[in-house]
C-alpha cells in the first residue's frame, strides 16, 4: 500500500512539474554595443580598414515574450544623479560607491553635489603602488578595487567636486586608463626586477605618470566663494563620515556573525571589515534599507546566461537552478567553483514588488547597460530580480543606521 501511495505521489509531482512553463535559451549573436560604437571609437579614433566581421554567438536566456518590469518609471526610487559612464576603465567600484555617497549627501543635507570619482581613483592607485612597494611586488596593482576603498581614500585624502577635478584630458569624452596602467605596471615591474624599493621615488614616478594622463589633483580649491582642502570639503560641505558606512557580506565559507575578510583579488589590502551574515538576513537587510530611504553600493557577478544586454534584465533561468533551490549552499557552491566572480559594482537605487516578487532598480556605469541607446529610458540602468540578487550579488555598502539591528548581533 505504501509503495502504491509513493508511486501515485511521484506521478502527480511529475505532472505538476511538466505543467509549469520552462525558461528557454538561444544562441544569440553578440553584436557591438555602446562600448565598441562609442567608447572605443572616441578613444582610438578608428581609421583602419574594415576587418572581416567575426560573428560572436553566446548562450543566453531567451527573454522574448516575457512580461518584464524593465521600465525605471515602475520603480519607487531614491534620489540619484543620472547614470554616467566609467569609460574604458575598471573603476566600477568607485563610480557605484561615489554615486551612493552622492545619494547620501542628498539624504543627509538635501544638497545635490556631483563628487569626483577620479580624485578617489588617483589616490587609490597611489596607495596600490605603496602596497606594491611594501610587499616587494606581491600586492595586486590593477584597476579594480572594492566599494569600501572609497571610504578608506576619503579618510586619507578627502573628496572634491567633479567640477574641480574630472580626470579627463586631451578633449576625451570617455575615460581611458589603458595606456596609463600599462605604463605604471611596466615601471613597477622594472622596480621589482631591479630591487629598487625606494617608496618615495616610486610614488613620485607613479604620480607623474598619472598627472600626464589624468591631470594633477588639487590641494585646495574654491567652492561657492570659499577655499577648501579636500578634507574640509568632505567634512564641512559633504558632511560625510566614512566611519558611518559598513560592508555587509554573505558567504558561507566564513563564520556568520563575525567580521571577516572578503577573499577576492580586488580586496587587495585584505580588509577584514566585512560583516558576514546569513543569506536570509542579507536579503531582508537590502529590502528594508531601500524602503527606508537608503541606497546601497552592491557588487557581484554579471556574466550570466540570464543577464541580458538587450532587455537590461537579470534573471536566474530554471535551466540554471529553480527559484526554490536558491539558498546559501547554491550561492557558496558557485562562489567556490568560480562561476560566481567579483565582476562588477553598481548602485541599487529603487525597488518594485511584482507578482509577489521583489525587483531592484540598478544604476550602472558600465557599457553593457547602454546598448539600448541614449534615448531609451533604460539607458544606464539594470533591473535585477530578487533571485538574481540572492544567488549572484555577494555584498553591499550601506549606512550603518540601515542595518543597526544586525550590527548589534556582532561581538
């Protein structure tokens, strides 16, 4: 009798399972988009003869015909500046977190002030070079970093308005750090080869290279009729206290309810300031923060079959993993086998509840979100399903007041 009941139950479950629609996938041509058509054109001023076209096809989720909430006007949003491009740089960590601080300035003081990303980037490169010298070439020197690098640089060097220092030279419309990084890396490799570990001399050379490509950052400047240093501007005008911002992480390889190191290459200074919490608490914290008027700088993986550069929507297709199976084990499994990587930093600025599911509006600085064209309202925005955040977004930066109940649980 028990065997018969079991067989009938299995048949019934199979019928229910087959009755549900399945997500589909296609091989779609990866066509040149905003990055190739605008940024590279501006940087390289392409004049060479047309090369034979190579069709690049990628396995992606077929989102055609789906009722997708990919209109920014559907979302309840917090104040933010319009999206801007990071150009041909790996500085998403700075663009996303600077955007969050701009929203924080508005929330805290009501002022709308565009903050310079490149002032922060300049000094982050200096600190990376310092780390390279002090570790005798073992520390990573690259364009990437983490969101909490912005607070660290603010504490060390302050901040300036974008109007005072934008880091663009030579009439460029888009940022390009390719040649500059090549020159700096080459120089640092020569330092390592010759064992010439004179920190003062190395940093002076690194600054000279950046001054050529980015311009020299200001020591003081006039803002609204008053002279400020970057440190004064941060505290007196922006009124930002970097110590008020925390890093929330959820990955199972480290103990929950402890501050841990986020072990990814871009955490090059090995920060152990990440508050590691269970996944359910992580998702609940995000949901509460955005509804309470806060925005967050969020980072994780954007190289998935369900991440569409045509719709700007990020989904988890069921041929990857069904929604009901997304948990901390599935999340950690993908991080451990490197199918989830620390790809990209973005600014989460809005939310929507649709058919019982939470969706999040993401402000983005990369080229992928711009393939829809400048006149499209989706230009510079992504639309993340709750499942995508749950499986693929590893951590976020937020004001400590948004998560004060969680922080109380840490030793």
